[in-house]
C-alpha cells in the first residue's frame, strides 16, 4: 500500500516536471520562431550569429592581408584558389557547373565595374573633369580605389582649370583697364608734342629732344594698342568676319609694304608662291595684322645682309604661310616660351620690339581657326601659319 502511494506521487512529480519542461521548451521555441520571423523579415538571419561574426572577422583579415600584397601576388593567389576550388568540386559532378557559374558571375561583375571605371576615365580625359564615377553597388576594393582616385583627379583638374581661367580673365581685365587709363594722358602728350614740332625752335638740341619725345610717345601708343589687342585676342573677345581671301595676293601686298624697310637693313626677300591662288576663309583685317607682325619681326630681329624666305604652299587641303630668317641675336629660348607675352629672343632689349607680336599673331591665328607654329634651330627662326584651303568656286 505504501509502495503504491510512493509510486503515484513519483508519477505525479514526473508529469509535473515534464509539463514544466515542455512549457519552457515551447516558450523558447516560440521565442526562437518569433525572432527568426523578425530576422527573415528584416533580412538579418545570420548577421548576428557567432558563425557570421567569425566569418566576417576572417574576411576582414583576408582583405587586409590582400590589400597589403602587390597586385600581381593577389592575382596569383586568386588563380590558385580558383584551381583548388576546381579540384575540390571535381569530386562531385553536381558542384562543377555551380562553381564555374559562380566564377563566371564574379568575372562578369568585375568586367562591368571595370568598364564603368574606364568610361569615366575616358570622359575625364576627353574634357569633362566634372564627371564622377559611380562607386556604389558593392564595387570591388581595387576598382573602387581607382575610381575614387580618378574622381579626385577630375576635381583637381576642374579646380585648376577654373583657377587658370579666372587668372586669365583677371590679367586681361587688368591689362585692358591699365591700357585705357594710359590712353588719355598719352593722347595729351602726343598732341602737345605735335604742337611743339610746329613751333619755330632755334635750339637744335631742343628740336632733337622733341624728336625723341615724338618717337617714344608713338612707341608707347603702339604698345598700349598692342596690349589691348593681345588681351582681346587671347580671351576671344575680337569679332571675326570670315570671308574668302587669297593668301598669295595678301602676302604680295605685304611684301610691297616692307620692301623699302628690308632694303634699308640689307635684307634680301625671297618669296615662293603656288601657280594658282590659294584661297582660305579668314578675317582680312586680322590676317593682315598677323602677316604684318611676322614681317615686322623679321625687320627688327633678322641679321643684316641675310635672306628672308617667305613661302606660300598648298598641301593636302591646307594653305601654309612660312617665314624664315637668320636671327641677329642668339636664340637661347624655347619656341613655346617665345610666343608668350612680353618675351623677346634677345636679352639686351636694344630693339624697338615689345614682345607682343608673336603672341598676338598666334592668338589671332587660332581665333580664326588656324594653326600657328614656331620652330627654332640654332639661329634659324621659322614661323608658319596654316588654314584650311577654301576649294569652293568663286562667286
């Protein structure tokens, strides 16, 4: 009887214990299911698990080690890992297409991202420094770093270009303002010098002084006019009225203007022209100024008693005017620097030049769609300007 009572009590305790245990397990299972449902809904099923955290730590370590290696070593390691994966998946026929498909997916993804970087670089090189390469979409680290460097480079180029344009505008405005401020007193000086020249001055020394004043004031007037024109030409603020012009005819007129000046310095002008007229589309006033500057440059800086070669050539749809002479002074300066403003080939500055003639000639040539070139070989100075030939029938 006692044994039966003890057995009944034991069964009751066991049942109660099992009930409590079942209730606890059910509660834990319910909590797990609720948590799992929440993580599935928020797409964070594995993000906080120990396995995931361990894998992330290993992945970060591998990326850190990989970035510290040279690119060649990284490529070799990736290739060896690919071969190892191919060997392991070869043991199971089902995994071979899955593994190769994943490899193809990552390769295609890398190719698409590389094309995006290459297209962005091409746009930056092509003159669009404001282009920004999209580095989103989980771009590979090496490609992202390269794209960010290109974006920084484009920004630096844009900043440098803006700064250069601002500087050029400031210099042009400064030159224009100073030139305009000089015009009024200079005009008064020239007028008073003209009045003094009309007076009957008995002192020959005073008359000589007046001649010097007249010559220097005219030179200063020419310099201020050149300053204004150089400023406008370099910034493209000159009006260009293109028309059909004959280069040969224009050059022959210029030769007639300079024959006497060349003869005074013993310069022999040798010209060469094509059998037929060479027509171009240009502004007659600007083109005449270019030719005048080139011949004036020869008259000032060519060695006395030497030859000046003036050639007009037609070649492959282009009309080229070439001017060659032997410099009187040693030309120890690069050709590109000689075309800058206020730069002269001779350091003594004993001539009447201002250092603006070639700069104006180049700016006016480019403003009309031409190409201006300058070559220096020892003491040989050669300038050439080229324009597309106008082959349209004359009106």
